C-alpha cells in the first residue's frame, strides 16, 4: 500500500444469504449457510477495485442495490470479505443517515460522550469539542432531552456533528445529505471541506449529483457490485442518469 493511499480495495468479493422464509427450520438455515447453495446466496460485491488517496473526497453513485453501502461497510471493517484485499490507513468513522446507534432514552449530551468515545475520543477530548458539536448540530436546548424525542433530522444532524468533530482519518458518509434543511447541508459541505484540508479522506454516497459535483474530487459509478467507472466523472453521471 502506497503511503499516499488511504483506501485500497483489490478484487473484493462479498456474498450475502438471501432471507429465508419463516417456515424453514433453524437447522436447515444453518445447513444452507455452511453449504452455500447458490440459490440461497447472492454476490453483493463482485470483484470491486478502488484506490483513494489521502485527503481525497470521492462520491459513490449507482442504482439501488449496486453495492455502494456494502462497499462502505467493507471499508469500515464491518463486513469481512470472501476474497480480495482491503487496506485502510487510520481511524475510520462511518455515518449512515438513520443508523446512528444512539441510546434513545439518554439525552443528546450523554450520547455525545458515548458515541464520540466509541469513535476513539477520550473524555477530555470530548469535553474540548462538546460545545462545538452542539452548536454545529443546531440542536440547542434539546441537547439535554432524550434522543427518542428527536426527529430523524435532528438525530442525523447530531450524528454528523459528532462524526465530523471526532478527528477521523477516513470519514464515510452514507446519504447524510438527504436530511436537514438547506442551511445545515451547506454547513456540512463546508465542514467536510475543512476536514479534507487537514488530510481527512472522505467517501460520500448521495443520490444528488449536484451535491457530489460541488463536494467531490471525483465520482465513482457502481453497478452489480463492481466499480464500472472510476476515471470519467461525466460518463459516470451519464450512466447513473440512465438507470
């Protein structure tokens, strides 16, 4: 892995089981799991190749089911691949639009400490950025209310704020720009730009080509678990619009 490379994927393959019907016994499900019968498995990633340099902002586009979110979770280390090479350099933070993992009965403030702690920050580091996280999220006085009282947009704004102040080396954003008002989306883009100036690598999934055009250094097009276009932004966008 080149010292300038932040993420390298080579010939990555990942299979998932299809959902079995409720009438099938657990014993049969486990049997099929280990036998890997073709009819019970599908290929989510099919020889994916991708190289992202330190400090790059890369957008992922493609039809639903193309493998974008799966690729993100492989990079984050959540999914173990069947075959291929996955190399990453540095601390990774994944933020998905709804999967923030907050404790619903705790306050937003308490969740800042829990989530930022899981991302590798010490209590002292969290205290140093706590007010900045709150101010950036725009939560205001709701920061001491239980998360269960938050709208999905408020949860997403707080989650993005925590992630962006957690000092990741690699930031993975899965459709986080689909929530919040125009003002917050603009702040988010500006924050990412600031982070990249500090050598943070960012990978973004969005259905908004306008957002990716404004934000990204390059756009990658995925289809059926493969990287189809990685060196021609205009062709990638053209193919995506044809879907």
